[in-house]
C-alpha cells in the first residue's frame, strides 16, 4: 500500500506531485495543522492516498501523525497494524497511554490506529476530551492527517471536519457522481472547514502520458 522511498513509478510521482500541491496550499493558510481526508463513498481510494501523502510529508522533514478516525470500518488500522493494539480509543479511556498508542512507521512518520472500536463513535468525537486530545497532538507534530469514514454515509466526518483546518476530498473517476460531490461541499461548508483540495483517483492515463514521464 505504501510506495517505497524514491520509487520512480508514474503513480509514485503523482503522489509526490499531490503532496507538493497540498503543501503549497497549506503555506498560504494561517491554520494548517489538521487536515482531514474524506470521500463520498467507500472504496474510492482515500486510505491509499492519505497514507502515501503522509509518507511524502515525512520525507520532506515534517513530523507527521496519521490518525485513523474511521471508528466503524478502520481499513487503515487493519492494513498498517495488527488488531488489538493501543490507539485513539485507548487514549480516550486512559490519557496516560498516549505515548504507547503512537507507532513509528518510518522516520518522522507516525501512526495512531483506532484502538478497540467503541459502541458510540459519534458521542466520543463530539466530546470535549476528544478536542483536548487533538490539541495535545497539535503540540507534538507538524501536521496531523486524519482518515475518516465517507462523509455522505456517516455523520462522524462532518463533526471531525468542524475540528480541522482543511478537508481534502478523494473522488474516484467513473464512480463518484457530481451530485455527490456537491452534497459533500455542502456538508463541509456547514462544518466551517475549508475544502482545500480534491484528488481524482483511478484516472486512466494513456501510454503516451506515461512514456512522456519516463523521459525525465
């Protein structure tokens, strides 16, 4: 799921290009700590995009924390860690376990999984304790990249968006509908967060496009 450092494939270079564009966008903003990634539906490539972009930020010298805040189907946690480890929900119950609930993937690149899934996700992320935890993490990292459930499907992402400085939307070519994108924009606007970018995933490039890249 994660590209190797220095990988020279066409796809890896596209991820680097997206990371650079996002970094430039953040430089223009006063608040640029917490960035949430979301999508309209499941299976649109959000988890793949956010994990590789987090790795690229770390390669650029930023201390990055990737948080899995999908407290329903934590695909990121399943892909990066074994089940049953400490994580976000562990810290919510036992704040003293904060250090033991963050895992270093690579230099400067840390990951906080969900931990044991709670029966009441929306109640937890709407709590003052959750906001305080995000404030604490702000002081520890240069940037927080937050993976959430599809914002159309669950209200969790709408609440989390209200606590973030910006939102990146991942859409999948041929799958995500224009009406769905417009619906998401409405949710984000109501949250008070800024939609700072969108990623078109699964675009089919022609062989000519890839061969032109190979020249460099």
